[in-house]
C-alpha cells in the first residue's frame, strides 16, 4: 500500500489479488448478499485508490482495509436501508470435512446453516465485531482501531456479540412447539 500511496498505482492490482477474497468473504457475511458484497468489494478498492494519501504505515494494512469496508457498508446501508438477508451456506463455499459417514456431513452442514442464520439475525454492529474477531482473525487492537473504540470496549462488544450469537443459534436449533 505504501507503493500505491507513493504513486505506483499498478501495485493496487497485487493488493487486490492478495486481499479481495477475504474482504469479499467478510462483506458477504456482513450483508448476506453476493451481489452487494461484490459491489462493496469493488468500492473498497476504489476508495483505497481515492484515499491512498491517507494511508499511514502505523499498523496493519488489513485493519485499514476493513475500516474502509466498514465505512462503505455503512454508506450502502444508509442509502438502501436494506436489512441483511439470511446467509445461505452454499454462497460461502462451506464444505463439510471428509467425514466417512453422510449423516455426519449433513449434521455439519446443518450446524453451518444454523450458525450463519443466527449470524444474520444479529444487528450489524454485533455481526461486524464477530466477523472481524472470529472470521478475519484480527487482533482486538486492530478491531479497536477499525471500530474507533478502546481495546477493552472491542473485547466487551465481541463477548456480548458472541453471547447473542450463541443464544440465536440455540433458539434456531430448538424446534418450535406445535400450536394447539
């Protein structure tokens, strides 16, 4: 990114190749929509180019990229007023491990489906902090920078969001009793 900032615009292609997959995955899980995630991924890289002069080599490039992604997503939500859609695990290229028994594979697939459905039920802020901490594996210092809060606040938000995710997962897991 330093090369891009200093005018070597061809280096943005290398950054795109290196980071677009993880960024797209983050945005897909955040928005629940493939088309929106693709559009937002492109928008993030456009903004990287537009705001390259603001990049400082004070930390991690990924944290800066996710900060831009967060802003792009917030702009999109404000413009469209779109609520996130439930995430289809097939869109995420999830594959059950090579378990020898089909029932085991079906169970893993069902758990993934429930997990992503529960994730989609969370509000955007909770989903965002979980995606950054658990899926993108950023440190809490990096997350704090992205969310513009203290490290302690980022940890508390992640803990609360994880608890909300667990509760949503178990609610989805329980069958609803029949109405008499």
